[in-house]
C-alpha cells in the first residue's frame, strides 16, 4: 500500500494539516504524501470507497459524524464522542479514532486539571473539553451566554451519565466572580478578525494560574496576552492542532516524536498562521 494520506472535509480552504503532517513524515523519515480531498456532504456515500486507497486520513467538518457508517470499527475515543477525526487503514479495515481529545489533553498535561476549572463555551470543541476535564476529576464550571442554556444542560446530563460523581455546574460567564486554577476558552471570542475581544474579565484572569485558549488564530489571543502579562502560564490552540496530528502518526505508523520536535512544529504552525493572516495582527 502506498504512503498516501489525506484530509477530507468541505470546504477545506487554508488548512494547516498538510504543513503539520508533512513535517511529521519528514521527521520520521517516511516517504509519504498528505493532500486535501474536498468532499461535499452529498458526495460522501459515493466517494467513501475510494478512501480505502489511503493508508490513513483525517476528517474535518462536516464529516466527523457522517463518516462513521463507512468505517469497519471505531475506537474507544471516537465512540465516546461519536465523532471521528482520524482513520487508520489497518490492512484494509478502516478504524476511526478521535485524536482531538488527545491533542487537548496533551496540551494541558501539566495543568492542574483536577482543580477548579472554568470552561468558557460549550459548542463542538467545548463539549470535548468539558468531558475530558470531567474525566480528569475537575471541579468544573461551564461559563456560558444565555443562548447556550439548553446546550449546557444537555452536556451536563451527558457528563453525569458518563461519570455520575462528576462535579459540574453551569453559570453565566458575566456573573462569575471567584477564583479558578485553570481557565479554558472554547468559545470563538478573541478569534481573528475580532482579536480585541476577551471571553472573561480581567479579575478572573488575575485570580487564575493557568490559561488554555483553543483559538489558534491569532497565535496569541488577548486572553493569553493578559494572562502572560500577569505571569500566568498560557497555551494556545496551535499546540492542540499539532498534538492531535502527532497522535495520528502514532496510530498510523507507530511514529513517536520528541518534545523538541513537537515544539518546533508548533512554532512553524504559528508562523504559518501569522503569515496567512497578514502578520497575525488582523
Ligand atoms: P461552536 O460554534 O460549535 O461553539 C462555540 C460556542 O461558544 C457556542 O456554543 C457559542 O454560543 C459559545 N460562545 C460564544 N460566545 C461566548 C461567550 N462570550 N461566552 C461563552 N460562550 C460563548 O465552535 P467550535 O467548533 O466549538 O469552535 C470554537 C473555537 O475553537 C473556534 O475558534 C475554533 O477555531 C476553535 N477550534 C480550535 C481547535 C484546535 O485544534 N485548536 C479545534 C477545533 C476548534
């Protein structure tokens, strides 16, 4: 089987995936190609068979759930989220995994995730982060805006069904005035082009010790900037993007990478993001 890999999604636009995966293949000395395959939602059934020519592939919006019926098996992580972003072709059998959760967990592996954690936002990526935080034993507060009340209630129930002893509550972010060990942003607040926005008050940032912002454009969000200026530890979404890809290579080929190699790819990804958005200032 050839060393062909791809990303499927629609539309794909300026994806960081080829840059990240090509660097990972180079580091492991593999002859492999990684390209982009746009598949419109109505074409997935017809094109699913042709995906078997790849040794592995990634999946992004809108196919993360709809790909599942075309796979032979799904791993535990993908079953947990009913969402697949990475497929391994294991001798003709397509096995689906979720490596977004690995990327998130590794991004915050040195954070006190069993402490008081505030998660802002409970959409697609926020749901995964809430579930992983609860699995880490967090005393979890989900900070929401009023339109997300029902979504947050459903997520809370989902977590309690999975982990009946989970400590979890939902609060309007605007009403919060207490201290947290960790603040996680899973909302788009602060994302390019509205980079002058911050999802939490200065008072909350002052009282926390660790910040993780899932946004990767800009590379340093206003939330991260404020936290770092106060001497807090802050990490951005490029780390998660690279670390989910690192996990894919482990699943596809058993390849492992050093911290230095991973940090170098995170920096290269951040530079590319800045280049694509005109210096990262817009
Ligand atoms: P989404 O639209 O599914 O969810 C965002 C949620 O945030 C929504 O529920 C929205 O109502 C809520 N929200 C908006 N403003 C808020 C506020 N002020 N306070 C609290 N909640 C608020 O989006 P998503 O797919 O979950 O993506 C969210 C962000 O994560 C995007 O910026 C996306 O680019 C980024 N992302 C990064 C990675 C990565 O690997 N780093 C992966 C996926 C998504």
